[in-house]
């Protein structure tokens, strides 16, 4: 039985992927998930960001004595999986990314961090702010601040630059929804072309939010790739 680890996106938690997890379990995969530090009520670690989360994914694999599990990463979770594969060859089998943002130029970071102010969020999108409070508890405001800092860090460090991507030998499947307004087709194609062993897909009628995902359609794609 193949083991799959689901990794969530920024400001998310493992609960976001529960519907997908159930769909995959029904197809006889061993499906595991966890929330990164600072998310889903977990305490923050001393560090926060892509490198720290890659360590947490690595530790999850080692502590559960998993042998080359495949990873399905939504948004930030896909970025983390690819980065771990780049620095620890062989620890992951196959990688599937969904709606992963790869282009973190200055303009993108400025745009994305502008909405991460908790007070502005409470005023303009109070329903979303309430969702974050429920999901992350008292951590939610600090999580927003640290996520903003992380986006600038990705811009500066460029963890998945072309040279890094070309070093990743894992079979990978990268893709997005056709109605995703955060992740562009262009940046996804660029990553697809730089990964030596990659395929690409696009999901119909799917926005960036994981809630818009049709788990049955996505599951069929996953099943074909992993089998």
C-alpha cells in the first residue's frame, strides 16, 4: 500500500485537506497529514518558513518510519515538498503540487502581504478573519505577521530557483485550477519545464482555494500518476 502525505498551504491546517484524504483512503492509499508549526493551534518553533517546514516534513517522515512516501502539497505545501526533495534526495518518492505559487517577485510579495494586516482583515473581510481565529486560535495574528515575513524570505532566498529545480530527480506532477487568480499558468509551466521528470495538469472549474477542489476529479488524476 502506497503512503501519501498531504501538506497544507499558508494560513491553513491539515483539516483543509480532510475531504481529499477521505477520497484517497477509499482508494486504498495510506494517507497521512499534519499541520506545520504555528498552524492549526500548534506552537511556533524558533524558526518559521520554508526551510523550517521542510525540516518538519522530514521529521514527520522519519518519526513515522516511512520509506519514500509520496507527497501531495497544496499551495505552500507543494513548495515545501519540492524544497525538501532538493536538499534530501531520496527521502520522498513522487510529488504532486496543487496551486503552488512559485513566482515570488517583489510586486507579488507586496500585493500578497498587503492583505495580511489583521486589523484591515477584521474590517474588510471579517468572515475570513473569524475563520482564521477558529482554525489557529490565539496564534492567528502572529501567524499573519510571520507569513508576511515568510513571503519576503522566499523572495530573497529564491529556494526553488531554476538550478535547484533542475537538481530534483523525483517524478513530479505540477498543476493548478483553470480559474486560479493567484497562481499563473506561466509560472507553473516554467517550473514544469525546469523539473527533469515532471508532468503538468490543469483542473477545470477550480479556483485557488482548496474548498473549490473537486476531490473526486483530483483523486482520479492522483491515482493515475501514483499507480
